[in-house]
C-alpha cells in the first residue's frame, strides 16, 4: 500500500484547470519534490492530498483511504501551507498545545518537543508571544514545529524554507529529514534541489511534464527563465546570457537549466552575493511533453 497515490487527478476552479491528469505514487519514507513556477499547480496538488479540497476527476489516496475522508487521514498527515495555519490571537505555546492535543498528545510531550525544535530554530524565546506579533519568518518556524510535533507519517510542505534565513532553512531541512515521513515538497527554487533527497516531478500549468532525478530534470528544462536574488545590489554585467537586473533581482534566460551553475559562478565572480535561484518559466518543447 502506498502512503500517497494520485490517480489521474484533476481539479478545476470554475473555468480554470489548476491540476490536470496528474498521477504519482509515494511509498512510506519516500520523498517527491514538486518543482514548477507560480501557477504550476503545486499548491493545489498538496491541498488535494491534504483533503482540504476534493478532485474534479480522478482520485487521491492516503494509505488506501480517499484523501477527502479527513477522519481517516488527518491523524497521519501534517501540512505546512502558504497560510501558516496558526491562531494570531494565541501565544506560540497555546497554539502548539492546542494542535498537539488535537493529535491526542500529552501536554508535557508537546512542550518537550516544542522546546527542542524551537531551540534548534532559534525561536524558543517566542513561546509566550502572541503569533500575530511575530515576523513572517518566525511564524514559518512555528508552523514547521506545529507540523512535526505529532510525528506524522506524511508531510506536505509548500515552500517551507521561504522567509527563513540560511541557518534556519538548513535546520528545517535537517528536521524534515529526521522525521522519516513520506514527503511531498513543493518549491520553485532551483537552488533547493541539491539540498533535498528524492525524485522530482516537474509541473507546469497544472500538468506533470517531467519526472526523474535532478540531473534528468535539469536536462529536460529548455529555454528557462530564472530569477537570481542577491544579498547586495552590485551591478552585474552578463554578456553570455540575455538578462536584466533591477536592484538585487536578476532575471536571466538560459538555453538549459544545466547552465545555472555557470550563471551563478559568473555572478559571484563579478561581486554578486547570491541568496536564491528561483524558477520562473520555461519553453515547453516536445522533449518535455508528458511523463
């Protein structure tokens, strides 16, 4: 039995087809990275697996149960979404105790796990602060803690390192890896891929257009437009690629995603301090149609 199985699943919102005919299967402990630009359908697919929305066609199963049957699936699954899913008017401690007790955990166990994780994320000092008073990055740390305290068998992660400093982002990756859960990890950041384990499913306009290892996926992506974010605002001259720069943001068009390391090396050599590399869009040539 698969931990997660999607069978030709589609989801429409009025006249918009957010997910179209996507299939995949994830065994216990396996990781699948959903890679694609904004609007690719990654977040909608995670919401389908979480049971928050029902498919228009096809099915999504969690350990053999329909994902929409949340009474059967909610006890094994945790979701870190774009909406951090915390109560702003409660303190961090109150939030974590509330969600922990929903999973039937003892208060002492919740507090012990929370103290340990928040300590690793340099956020323990916020335990008695109301969530609404915290920065977006700190809320993200609390949301990660909320998702992990129940030791879920399945983790759904939508850009979990967004808004985090590099140290916290690396610690989050360690916590995720230590969880031993089956993981669906959605991202548009190409620089994340070599830090993550698992196969990659490339998505665009709601469809799965590629599946494989990092090397295989990078070879598939042609005429790719990427965004490089800098820590400094050094003006970078790039003669080899078509590129434009607006302050700390550089948008470049590459013939292949395999050129990314060369581009980053060129930027660094010219004094740029690279923070992230994100995937904006690509040309959907015949080599990329279907999986």
